[in-house]
């Protein structure tokens, strides 16, 4: 099974969030074809959670929490990751109730 190009996945994800009226922004535009994607969830309370895709033992690619805590610390981690991987996409989702839709069908 082939993977969806990163740019197309990001477009689809942003559209799904928009349909649910969840604000989201592209903080860093990565490689359209094969760039890795991170999703920063901000509940607008000074904290943040950063998600990344992992490769599970069963071959699936679930989203996992890379970091969480004060938003400036999460932002610093994102900045370090961007320095080592300029192809990295970073999407910020703003949701007071923590909705990110990454667990929804079609976004895996």
C-alpha cells in the first residue's frame, strides 16, 4: 500500500479540521512528497502537545506524543527538529478541548 504524499495529507487534514471548525495553521511547510509531519496541539492555556508518526511493530503508523508541557519548550523542540530536518511539516491545531482528529478514520 502506498502512502499519500505529505502535501496532500496536510491539505486533507486541514480540510477535516476546518469542517469541524477547529483552527489549524501550517507553521512549517515541508517537502510536498515525503516530508515528515508533526502536529502541535495547543489548548490555548500555555501548554502544548506535539505528535509525530511512529512505525509500530505491526506495520501500522499511529500518532504518538513526542513532547508535552509548556508551549515555549515544545516550540523549542520543534525549532531543533526543523534545523535537522528542513523537509519537516509542522501543523498547529488550536483546540481548548484537545480535539485534533488524528485518531479519526482516514487520517492514518
